[in-house]
């Protein structure tokens, strides 16, 4: 595992762990609108999706800036459509809990995506700063 991926996976695991423990501690104290019972599964979902796409983006970043930018934009677009589809599908199938699901989903989306973007921008190995122009 590269010097770039290991710190990212440590941060990703810490974020998921903190979110999970926070959910366990705070779930009973949140208003029903903000408390979605499936939050642990959403945390796992975002953990896996973020990890898989981060590894793919990292591999493409080694091929140069142009390839990195194209792959990053493509993966971001794909994930955006995936996430929107999941939210609409859940809201359509389970209207009673759709608001808490969507609010939880957005919060987790911003946290996991923020970590990924921060890691990419801070890494000298990523296509965002490796200086390679091949593509």
C-alpha cells in the first residue's frame, strides 16, 4: 500500500468509527427527524464506496494530470447519480422515513466526500499535484 493510501484509510476508518460511536451514543437524544435507524448501514456504504473510488482515483492519478482529472470527474459524476438514485428510490419506497434518511445521507455524503477531497489535495502523489502532464 502506498504512502498516500495508508494515511487515507486510517483517516477514513477513524471517521467511520467516530460517526458510528456518535450514532450509538446520540441516537436516542436526537429528534426523530434527524435520527435514521439505518445510519450504521449508511456509514458502511459510504466507507466502502469512498474506499473503492479513492483507490481507483489514486491509480489513475499515477498516469498524469489529464487522466487524473478525467477519472476524478467521471467518478464524481457516477457517484452523484448513484447517490441521487438511492435517495429517490428510498424516498419513493419508504416515504415515512425519507426525510431522516435524506438528511443523514447528505450529512454522511459531505463528511466522506470532504475527507476524500482534503486527502487528494494534500497528497503530493495525487494527480492534483504530481506535475505529470501525460494523458
